[in-house]
C-alpha cells in the first residue's frame, strides 16, 4: 500500500488550481441513469470515487463511451441491471445515489446497504422513508435494500434531519414521478443546487434547490445530462488551510469564493489574510495563529468535511480552541493521530478541545478517512522532521494529484509505493 512521506517546515508559495467537485460529480453520474440517452459530463475530478461511480453505472448497463481527462460520455440507453453490488457500495457509500434513479428507470432496485463507516453509523433511513412515501415497496434482505415501484408518485416529505445524498436521491426519484413532490428540510449544499440545475437543463422541473424546500413537478422523460462540474469547495478549503498552517502565501485558482465563505471568515479570525477574487482566493498565513472555535453545521455553516483540516491548524495556535462536530458522531479519529505528532487534543463525545502547542513533530501516522488524511498531510507540512502517512488510498478517493499540487507549491512530499 502506498505511503506519503513529508519533510515538514516549508512555507508554501505559488498558485494551485482546484479540480472539479467530487460530491457534485457523483450524483450527476448517478443521474445519467434517468435518461435513455448519451450524457456528457466534463470537469470531473480524476479521483478514485469518480472511477468507482463509473464502474458502478457500467455494471448497471450504462455504456461508457469515453472516460478520461475529466470527461465522461455515458450512454444509459442500455441500462438493464438493477443490482448495485456490495463490493462497490462498500468502497463508496455514494453508490446508494443509484437507488432513486434505478427505481424510476427500471421500476426496481437492489442496492447493497452501505453499513457503518469510519466517521459514523450513517444510516440511510431517510432515503428509504422518502421512496416509501412515493409508493415504493422497500424491504431489507441479505444486506440489500430491495425496492420495487411500478410508477413512483409525488408525495409531501419532511426529512427528519438534513441529509445531502438523501435530498439528492429523492429529488432524482421525483423528477420522473407522477405529479408533484414537496421536500421539506432539505440540504442546501451547492452540490444539491447544481444537481437540480443540471436536471432542469435536461427538462426536469425542480424549484427551490438551495433553500429549505424543494418542489418537483414530475415529467415523463428527461434528456441526457450535459454539465461541467464546478470547483471542489473542500479541496479549496484544504489549500487555504495549507497556506495558513505553513505561514505561506497561496493563490487558489479556479474556485468559487462564495462556497467557502465560512472557511474564509474562520481563517481571518485565526489571523490569516484572505483576499477573494472572482474565481480565486489568496491566503497568507500569519504568526501567531489565533485559536478559533467552530461548530460544524450544514451549508452554509462550517462544513464537517473541513473540520479535520481546521483542527490541524488549531494544533499550532497560540491558545485553546473548541471544535464541535454536529454532523457525524465519530469524526475525530484524526485527533489521536495528531496527538502522536505532539498535538494536545482532548476529545469528549462530539467536542474536541485543542490546546495549541509550539510545534508538531513528524511521526508515522495512519489515515482513517478522506478528510482525516488531509488533516494529517497539513500537520505533516508544518511538523519538524519526517511524517509518513499510511493508508493514503483514502486521499486518492477525493483529492486529485495532491502530492503534485503540494510539490509545486514548494512542499517536500513524495509517494512511496
Ligand atoms: N443521516 C441519517 N439518516 C439518513 C441520512 C443521513 O441519520 O437517511 C445522518 C447521517 O448519519 C449524518 C447526517 O445525517 O449523521 C448527515 O449525513 P448526510 O446524509 O448529509 O451525509 P451524506 O449525504 O452521506 C455527504 C457527503 C459527505 C459529507 C456529508 C455532510 C457525498 C457523496 N458525501 O454525505 O462527504 O460529509 O454529506 O456534508 O456528497 C467527503 O466528501 O469526505 C464526505 C464524507
């Protein structure tokens, strides 16, 4: 298994280009199942999860006409298999985004239950509740969700908690359902709004995406998907923190500053300089790093996907910060790895208290999930000496060319096979 080796202590300088948003790419790839034609998606990030989604839709009968350099041409005329198998779903939970589209397209779906993961139990009861309200017959058998519906019908659904992929799954199902579907208490993440816009360009009738309530008027059919994926806000935030933590100076290009407003403001509170352009952000790190406390929330609140990276920065602040994780119940596994690098973090339930230390020291550490890996890379960039991060396949799931991008910014980082 690959490892990443970092010699810390170098301030990063220069420019970095952000890749397409993984969490926007995966749902639109699943949405290609909704139309019996040839979809074209450009601007895809070249990351493992996107490869996995391509393999999954191919398994479901989609012809993969092209899949390279961030472009996918997917012909879903031939969709004929309703089974999303365990071996793919277990490597990527977003596979369950095929549940709604499969029920619409084939009237049946057999999708492996994802099970728990490193950051929490992550049930998908809200996805199931929505589909049942729309008339699907759903049972769980042998570890699979087995769904059947001759024709889904519009319904009025209230989500008991805000769920990103839950909102997307039911919104996709509603596109081809009979009549009107009203979804209340939905996710407002930019990825949800992008999926709705993309579907609308293909003939869907979705209103309200980006607000708390989405209304979908069902249509008989939609055209194939055509879209260009917008820049990844979590990758953007990670490089912003890379500038702050190394006291460097980075221009992050091809990004959407409005999508990372909560991160910009937190970094300014921590003493960094942040200058927003139209499609770029310049971040300059400053000494000392001031402690800032944060609570993760759904968009536009501070994202759970940047909690680990901000924690790495707080490890070297000049005081005490309190980080509360409100979205996932077990998303602090990076804390004990950061402590192995000399950090002083105490975790109690959903709260982490980080007492800043003068410096971190390089150590062998283990990545536990995608964003935890990013936090260890960030800590390694500022630590004294060598940090070796194992299980870096987590990074490859969601960060395109991370070592190359960081090397270009002046980091001493390499991958060992
Ligand atoms: N939840 C339920 N029941 C459900 C659905 C969700 O209890 O039916 C709970 C979850 O267990 C969690 C909370 O609701 O405690 C929010 O989960 P959500 O469903 O919003 O998460 P998700 O849709 O599975 C997406 C992203 C995650 C990101 C979260 C939160 C994708 C493919 N994944 O997951 O991204 O952390 O939203 O913003 O969009 C990542 O990219 O590293 C990543 C984990």
